[in-house]
């Protein structure tokens, strides 16, 4: 992509130098012959930029989000407070072996 930009700018600089050379040494003789290509380029650019498809009305299709999606959006909007504990549908059940502090690793 950088290579294409470099080629573009080198071409533009050479084109500007060519136009300046024509104006300085040929006193606008060849510049008059450039009017038709410039006008054609301008018309094509104008048609491209302001195409008719931009102004035609396209029906916008509205998609109704599902209830599940709306629940996710509503949950994301709700502020979550740090002080409340969440309720989970499970709980830890203590084992029957009993705890032995000597058996636990020191990094726990």
C-alpha cells in the first residue's frame, strides 16, 4: 500500500511539473488542449461521487430483537453494586474427613 501511494505522489509531482513547464514555455498553447480531458474527468468524478443510487429511497428492514437479546442488553445496562453477593444455585458441602492443619501446604 505504501508503494502504491509513493507511485501516486511521484506521478502527481511529475504531472504538476509538466503543467508548469507547459505554462512557462508554451504560453498556454497545450494547456487549452487539456480542458476537454479535465472536464471529462470532472464529470466522471461528479457522477461517481453523487450517484443516483444515493438518492433513491431503499426500504429499511427493521429486525425485532429476540427476548433473550433484550435480556442481555438490559442486564448490561443495570449497574452492578460491589457490596451485594451473587446468588448461585449451588453450595459447598463440607466433607466428613475432618480438617488437619498439618496436612495443608504452607502457601494456602
